[in-house]
C-alpha cells in the first residue's frame, strides 16, 4: 500500500491530469467485442455537438470532485455511442485511464448473486418465500425472514458493515481474509432494526446469506456457481469473482479515504473477501455493457421470475425503487457499486434501449455525494433529459 496522501495534495495532483483521451476506432471496436463489421455499425459516434457537451460535463465533474480517472460508455440506439476515458489510472506515474481496464465493481456483485439465486428459483430448488432458517442456522428472526426480503433489502437485519468493530478489524488490516460467517457475526450481535418486510435498509448481510443459500442448495462454491450459471451463459469473459486480492491486469490504482486516519490511501490490493457475495467482483466496460441489458431484460431468467425481480418497491430515497438485487431511478434499471477505491454504475433504459456504464478509481465523496452518481446525473441530464439518473441511490 502506498503512503497516505492528503486530500489537498491528492486533488492538486489530479488537476494536472490529462483531459479526455480520444478513443481510436480500433479501441472502440475492441470495447464492443463483436466482429469488425458489426463493431463499426454499433460504434458510430454520437453527434459531435452532443459528444462535446458530454466531454465538458464529464471533465467538469471529474475535476471538481477530485476523481483521478473516469471511464464512460453510453450507447444510444439510433444516435450512436460515446466511449471516453479521462484522467489518470495511477496518480504516481500519471498513466492515463483507458477504456480496457479491469475494475472492482463493488455492489454490482449483488446483481450477479441474486441472478444466481433466481436461477435456482427457475430450477424449482428454492422458493423466494422460503424462510432463511431453512438454509442457514442462527439468523436473528430467521424463521420470519424470507429469501425475497433478503434480496429486496427488507429483512431488518443489522448490516455487518455498519458495526464499528468490523470497521476497525478491516481497516487495521485491509489485506486480511474474512469468511462469510465471520462478517455475519458482526451484524448478528446487534438487534434487528425492524420487523421483516416493514422497511427498506441497504444491508450487505442480506447478500452474504443469499450466497450461503446458493452454496448449500447447489453443492458448489458460490464462485463456481456464478461462473457456470451466470457468467458463462451471459458470455461475460472479462468478469470474475476473485478468491482473494487477485486483480487481473490492466487495472487502475484505486484511492479511498475510508481509512483509520481519514487520509486518502491506495487501496488497489485490499482484499475484498469481506464483501464476498455483496461486493467482491471484478469486470470491465465491455462486459458491463453486455450485462446491463441482460440484467434489465431478464435474458437469463424465465419471464415469470424476471417479473418477480422487477416488483420494485419504494426505498425512502427520493426517485429510487428497489426490486430483487436491482434498482430503478429515472427509468434506468440496474445497480451501482462502491468498494474502497472504486465506484461504478451499470444501468439500462428500456424506453430507449440505451446503456450507461461508468467506472471510477475512487470512492471519495464530494459534498456528500458519490462520484459515480454525480457523473451519471450529469451525463443523463444531457443525453436523456427525459430520463435523468436523478434519484438518491442506496449507498453501496
């Protein structure tokens, strides 16, 4: 881990970062990942005036919020595509951000875990209204909490990631490995926060439990099940669930102020095992573009199960509703992700068949807002003004 950086020095370094780097046509084709002729037809650029406005908006947010590097992919059928990388992937050597990098996707992992659970629903091996106690012992109120309530964040369980002892253990040794049972124990020592189904509360404990359900029912390690039943059929060849701190190259350095000192540090090699089924996965722009549509349209699920997934309920966050491991804001359906050092947004707009993917290499907030949300709001405000990503999404 690099020496801590002060927030002031960190931001000052960023202000000298390169502006938006133009994407060569070959790079755009590589991102699309199709045959050459198909790539050319799919990667037609947006109107130059619109692209210029987006360039300015993205760069303004990046500089103002002190974001080291940003990757944006926006695909608008009938209008073209916009793929840009701006800023730096490494604040030390000033290596520029590029659109082909792997990145940690934090809570977007939840979309994969819940899809894996819903595959078991389609297999008639679990029921959404089964109680969690049928699969995992020792869950507070486990006889009343259903798998559905876990997936829709309405279980009432205390979030283990909000426990001070957990935060101390993680930040004292970010390289340590946690088991699912160890992280759950931090949450289970607290009383539940409300009765099952009464409210919405974003809670990583829910997804850890769903990961354990998948393992028990399938007889497979969660990583193997997601690879076999979700990633492989979705043809996501650049998405993985790491078993430890491994991080395929090329990838940007990640920067966080979620540290014991409160100073910004390099968190690139922190072990994401603590997030497991709730937030440990890695992907890239190309795969997330594909995943956005698969997730929103239910391509891997039966129509009935996808309808269950999209029974969206209010969250208490203005403009945002939540289903089974998926949210909707401004008509955009998908999920965001945040893990120390990285943030992402992957969403699909059914009304326009449009896709937006945003990747950043920091999770340091600006005026109380997540960098990825600031970018998504600015981009959609210009590109899809009738569908602005304008809700306050659940913190991930």
